[in-house]
């Protein structure tokens, strides 16, 4: 069965603000641009130096009509009871779906700051319990929630008002490790990853979901113009490869804490450009973590179509902070939708 293609943008952090407006105004601008250019939703990411993601989600809901917030959730920062109550409240108040990007937290510094001493596997075990509880809270089948686990325990918990069926959230689980893939297949609606070049992505990632109904999502940058040479001029002006960026990839290979970061580092260290379009130059600039597709509208659309043919139906586009960026990417997706 053919799955619906969904496109997500990313709400920026404060460091991306380079205009003479407040950060709140900047968030509203990106949310409205996302909706105006027919994106389905927007990722609201989170770390300890960011604004509270639920405050940002409230701004998005208040200032758009149908854009779906995709909110990062770290179990070590909020318990599932409170998180469930926030989702229930906002979803019912605005009559909107709110998707959840379930992350374990991988910053050793941040984890140590709150004395979270769980190892990699334990953090994923906690994440599974968290997802199970949220699904019980949101489900109309459970008038009361009782759960006994290693990390959470609830007895006859009553959580209302229940969500409308159409507003039931999609659960995203990001990552590229065997553990994250296994959890995605069993508990997530969407497995999200920064993809490798197409043939490697097929061999190392997408085929692992051949026996699963889980949606596949990719997070990848896009720089496209009418002519390929124009796109490459923009790309190299935005992200110049630096010595520091190259050293960073080598350091990540040696000391990387996550499989996803290790894969990106190795991909960048091996080559800057794959298939004449898949570019690791942004990563090698030292200022970005994402692979990019660079080329003409048609070239980028055709390369994305190759991912779609491997089962991808969720595409998350980071780093779009101006109307010009949205305008050119919209050209790509117009072609892509016609092809699809």
C-alpha cells in the first residue's frame, strides 16, 4: 500500500536568528512559511540551551491553522504523566495533532548535569517504557493507566480529556543503531535517520525495514536552483569546507558517542560528494550535522525519488530560515509530487 508523502521543516533555535526581530517573531515567521509552502509539520528540537519546546509548540499552534508540531521529547527531562497531560491539553484546545520525536539524549555533558547515569541500552529501555505509557494515556481503550516497570510506575491513573482519534500523535524514533531500529520497528510510527548516499542507505538501513510497516523518514538538507551551477554556488557560499570541519569528522570517528554521528563522520571523511548530488560539505564546514542534496530542481527531485522508492515517505528539511529557501525547495517538491 502506497504511503502518503509528508514533509517537515525545522523550527530554528535562537542562534539562527539574523534579523532585527524577536525570536518569537522568528518562530512565527518560519511556522507560517512552512504552512504557506505546504509543509505538513515542523520539528521543534531541544537541548538544555534551547527554549522549552512546548512553549515553542504553543506559539506554532497559535499562529498557524494546520501545521503539525513535531516536538522533541527527552524522558530524562519530563515524566510521561506530565508530557501526556501537555499533549492532551494542547491537542484538545487547538484541535490539532502533535507528533512526538522520542529521543534518549546523547550529550554526555547534559546527561551528567542532571546526574542521568543510565548507559545507552538503559536509556532505550526507559524510552520504550515511556512510549508504552504515553500510548496507554492517549488510547480511549484505557480509562485508567496502570503500569509497572523498571523506570515508571502508575496505578489506576485517570488521564482526561482523551484525544480525538484524528489527533492521535505519530511517534518518531530517530537513530541508526541496531537498538533504535529494533525499537522503531516495534513501537514507532516513523523511524527517522540522516540518510547515507542512496545505495549505502539501501544496503545498510532501508532493507532492515522490509518486514515492517513503520514509516521511514530522512533528515536531509536541500539546496536547489533552476540550474545546478547556481545551486552549487549557493552551497559553497553557505558552507565552506574547513580544516576544523575535516578534523571534526576524524575526531567523531575516533570518539563518537552515537552510531548516527559516527556514520555521518565516516561518510564525510571518505568523500565530500557522492553521486554528483549528495554532499557532505555542510558537515565538513564544521557548522552543520546534516547531509545535503545540491543541484537543479529536477536533479534533487529525482534523487529524493530514489529514497521514496526504497520506502521513505517522511522527509524532514532542516535549515530553512527564509522565504527564498522555502521557494526553491517548493519547486523540488512540486516536481517530486508529479513524479510520485
